């Protein structure tokens, strides 16, 4: 008889080796591994914040969380100590991993703080228009996620004459974290402007006027501040809408244009004479222009008194 074949025995050993290798692979697949980054909401760092694959003790408290909006780094040595303490079976490799722990938060920025102070100032300065800005442009607060971003304003002091204010501010969600702020006050005036662009020849009416707010300190002497200096005027050139208007941007409407035929009036206590002339200049009411008598060709100075009408001084003989 032939000897038994040993191949099955070899196959069993090979199978046992495969099973052992598979078990090793499976155990590694389910081993805890450090996270690359982790964001915590509260004030605690737990085991589950640092390692993935934690079956038990994931909520175990390890350390205080960083301050709101801040972060901390756990290096390879830190991770090794944690793994050994909890028998996680993690062994560092050549990558030297680290875990970045960040504390989530919301920011109450300068604009929200400034808006809260401005609301308080408005209540204190009733009926006065003003602009304001904080001196410290970097002022801000950090508050926990999902909490109010309301700003508390205390000890508000303002001096409109000097254009200054000061206050103590804090986030309602963290009232103990207070900051003192200061800033500047800017009185506001209203300037008349055009609602829509107008061109030379358009006569400005009350319907064309709107108003814009402007810091009083930025208003120059050349800007029109009285609406009565605009109504009935016409632009010397195109004027844009909703922008300050300079005094030199408007004039009285032209009653006579260069080249127009005009009636020349000469009056004194005895006689009243008229003649026809041609305007050498354009002119508005009350403005002196040059006019040429179409009969004598003599050029005289005359004052515009109406549409296509000028008045000639009696001492000038033109008729």
C-alpha cells in the first residue's frame, strides 16, 4: 500500500496561517486611530475627540478645551500616552502624526459692537443725526456656538461738542468678558441733491430735489446747502444724481442765447424807444451782454430783462 498523502496537512497549516493573518488584519482594521483634526463645541476634550474607532469610553474627559476660537496640538508623544493609558493598541509609525483640536465659536465683530453702541447713542442724543466709528477697529468677542450675539453697552458717555464717546461693552453670552471702547462722533447735515441727472436748459423744480446725509465736517463752502439756491436754476453742465452740488454747477436759465434776435429797450422820463438787435453773448436775467443794433451795426452793452428782451442805458445812443 502507498503512504498517506501529506498535502491535506500542509493545506491545514496554510489555512491556519491565513486565518491568523486575517485576524491580525481585522484587529488592526478596528484599532483606534488618531484624528487629524477635531472640533469641540463645549469646554471639554474627550477621548472620542482625539481617536476614531473608540468603542468604550469615547466620552471620557481628557482635558479642558482651548479658549473659544483657539486651537491646541497633541503630538505623537501625547497620543502615545493616551493610547497606552486606555489600551487602545495604537502604535505610531514614521509619519509622526498629530491631532489639531479646535474650539468652535462665533465672532461678534466690530460692526456688531459699533451698531449696538450707535443704538444707545441715538437714544441718548434724541433728534440729532450723527455718524460714529470706534477708535479700535480690531475690537471683537468670541462666544460659544448657538448662543446670542447680542452686545451689552454700559457706562455710555458722550460729548457731542468734542465729538467723542466712550462705553463698556460685553457679549450677552459672555458678560464677564468686558472691554472699554472709545470713538468719534460726527454730526450729520442734509444736503439738497438732484433725484435724477439734469442737463443744461433743464430748470430745477422742487420735484427734482432729494436729500442726502453728509458729515458736517465734510461739507465745503462751495457746496449748495440751501435748496432755494437750486430751485429755478439750470445746470451749467450735466449734473449727476444724488451727489453734492457746487454753487458753480448751476445758474439762472438763459433768457437769451448767442445769436438770438432781441428787442432793445431804451427808456427815460420822456421817451421809450425800441429797436431790434442781435445778441453777441448769451445771458441770464440781470446779466450784461453785448448786443449789436441790426440797423446801425453798433455794438452796445445791455442788461437782460426778459426772454429776448434787453435794456439799454439811456446815455448810449443806439436808436
